[in-house]
């Protein structure tokens, strides 16, 4: 079973669990929190499931860049203006494939 299939099954299970929690309405705080958590995680995993083919091809430098961007947004609001040019330079200076091995 591929990872994309596993993501799809987990998405369906979480959304089904949210539906069951809403169907058997309970006014307890735990039931409400569980419903919200299952629905949110199900929607996010559904988005990952849809974007999986593109996420597999992301360059390795993008992951630390996203973490740095999140930290900059939390700590230093002014640094948000400096992050996009740095990301662009990282993309521009990434190692390229030789000209003969490009897909056509």
C-alpha cells in the first residue's frame, strides 16, 4: 500500500470519526474537542493527500525555510519582509541538473 493510499484512508477515517461524533451529539467538552480535532486533522490530511505528488518533488531546503518563516512570523514581524528574497535566492542558487538529463 502506497503512502498516498494510507493518507487517503486515514483522511476518510478521521472525517468519518468526526461525523460519528457529531451524529451522537454529546455536550461534554471532550466530545466537542474530539470532533474539532478529527475534523481539522482530516481536512489537513486530505489536503496533503491531494498535494502528495507535488510534495514528493519539493527540494530539501524548503523544509528548514518553512520552519524559519514560521519562527520569524512568531518572533520578529519585521523579518517577514526579508524571508521571501532569501527563499528566492535559495531557489536560484540550488544545484541544477546537467543539461542532458532534463525531462522533456
